[in-house]
C-alpha cells in the first residue's frame, strides 16, 4: 500500500503509548484517523480532543463507516491484541492492509536519519532527552516516544524539515528488528518479556540482531558492561557510563540548589558544568547516553549544555508529583526488578535519612511469575511496602500466580498486600515522608487522588 493510497488509518489498541504516537503522526499528515481501545484513559481523551474518533467496545458496528473501505484504509495493530479480537478478524476476512505498529514505524524511518534507542529499561528517558536536545538545535527532529515528554506535552514530535527521526526501539515481540538506525543506543539488556523470549540468552540474541541492522558507517553507543559483541565491523562503537571507565562518562557529580551538576568526559574533551533538574542519578547516566548520541550527530557542545538545563523530564519517570519541605511523592513507571532498584536507589540518595514508603503494582502474570524473588529483593530496599494486585494488561490469569508470590518473599516487617480499591483509605492513616508509586499498569490513576490526599494532610 503506497502512502498516496492511504486516506484513512484505523488503530486497534490506539491508546497504547506507541500506537498513539503513530495516530498523532497520521493525524498531522492530514489522514482521517480512528481507533479502538479497551478502556478510556487520559491519552485517549487527548486523542479524541484532537478529532480522532475512538470507541471502547469490540464491535465492528462501532467503526465509522468510512473506515470500512479496504483499498483506502490502513489497519494498524499492536501485538498485544489477540487473534480472537472480532474487529481484527473482520478486517482480515475482508483483506484490509493490516500492519503491526513496528512495521509502520520501520517504514516511516526508512527515508530518515534514524536515531534509535533500545534497552530493557532507560530507553524512554534517553530517547526523550535526545529528541529535546535535537529539537532545540538547528538539526530539529521528528520523534516517536514511549512516554509523555513534559517539554512537548506529547509522545510525538513533528518536523516538516528535519531529516532526523528519533525512535524508541522496543524489544517486545522483537519489534525493533523493523528498524535500521544510523545511530543506535543500547541502555540495558536484562531478562524480560520471557513470555516472548523464554531466556536471557534469547533476549541477547535479539539485541545482537538489532545492532547488526545499524547502517554501514553507523554508530553504536552502548552502556559499559553490557555483554554484546557487534558482528558488523563497519560501525563505530562507543561506551558510556555514569562514571568511568567509558568513552563517555560523568565526573564531579554534585547537587546544588536541587539540580545535578556534572562534567562529561568525551573521547576528545571534557564538557564542564552541565546541569540537569530531572532528579535521580540514573537520569544523569541517561543524560550521558543522550549527550553521546547528539555529539556524534554533530550538535555543538554549547547547545547541548544550554538545552540539557531546560529538560523537564517525562511523565511517570521519576515524576515528582508533590513536594513540601518534609514530604515528597514520586511516581515512576518501574515494572522490572532492575527498574525498581534504580528508582528506589535514586530516591534513597536524593532523600537520605528519610523513611521511604513504596506502592508497587506488578505488571503481567508472566513477569510476576518469572521474577517474584527478584521483585521481593528489590522491594526489600524500601522501609515500608504497600503491594497491590497484579495488573493483567494483555494476559489472562495464570493459575497459582498472584502478588502473594512476591509478598511472601519480602523480608520487610512493614508490608501489606491490598486490593487497589483500598489504596487511598490505606494511605490516610500513614505517616508519609517519601512515597513512591511504581508500576506500568493503571496505578497512574491514583496520582491525583494521592496528591490531593497529601495536600489535605500536609498542605501544599
């Protein structure tokens, strides 16, 4: 299906963070866009407000009639949609042009200078930082992001003139194998999505395949210590780390007036006194990766330094929702043991000596089953734990798999397992110093209620 043949684009699963970015792209390109999702969210409400028709029942009769012409309508699906979905079955039976989200992103990136960020964690922040730095430069960029940038107030950035495209390269369902970047960043390779891969070794093989698709004379920026040996000798490889040894690393890290200040050592020079307001040492490390990518792309050091200071962060990535002199509430998307380690460790360093209460909502039955012991070990780094039921997302319940698998291995004395409906009532009588909500499910629906509860209790 050639681009000029596409008049209408229909998304099954339009509310997903990656799908919604593509929906915004096609809307900005002047196409008619509509879609289905299971439940309304703030993201789907924003899409609806932009003129995109969205419904929430799996019923072909709810699809606008003009989207039922096979020759003019492109159907985009997320891999989370099951084959039993009746709308998908209809479109298949009528021989519509149906593509996965990753295929469309791959096609859009083919005629661009693609900068793609992969990793089992960290990729959203690094990709968003790169997009912000490029956007603030003369280069500009379009960007498809896995989170809502606070600078752009969107997960999609459009440019009519830039040849650069920044994309988050998602390893789920091996989606990133549709991308052929000029510059690639790899932030982490950990065991995850074992329902797809089965083992860490298979995850590594997939990342090796992704790296092999870097264009000739392209560049790979990889976190120091990751076990990945590129097989394509025609690319240049650079390492990065929070602190050395690595090609790009930070030194003289300090906190002044609530901001991180640090120097960056590059292969040829030291860039001194960069500033980052987005909290957490993990985000200093993410900034190193973004700085490396933009230096390699050709941005000036002064422009990077100035723009980084204005980076506002991403919703649900070390997102400070409420803060007084004595009480802090941080929300984070962390849903893997390594991500829990990162957010809890960063909060501990930023607020030393304070009691940390964590609320965690496990995401997926399979991930809970595969990492129950690791989750418990990470949550033991809290002072107090409130554990919620599993958010199933795309999965059906799995026999004998529940949040209790994690709960029983947590060694903390102060721990409780509750249904999410009891969360706000549970918090009312607790003394809060530092609170973290963590998870990739619908725990974000509690951000505002918790904030209002804290304002009522502690002022604001």
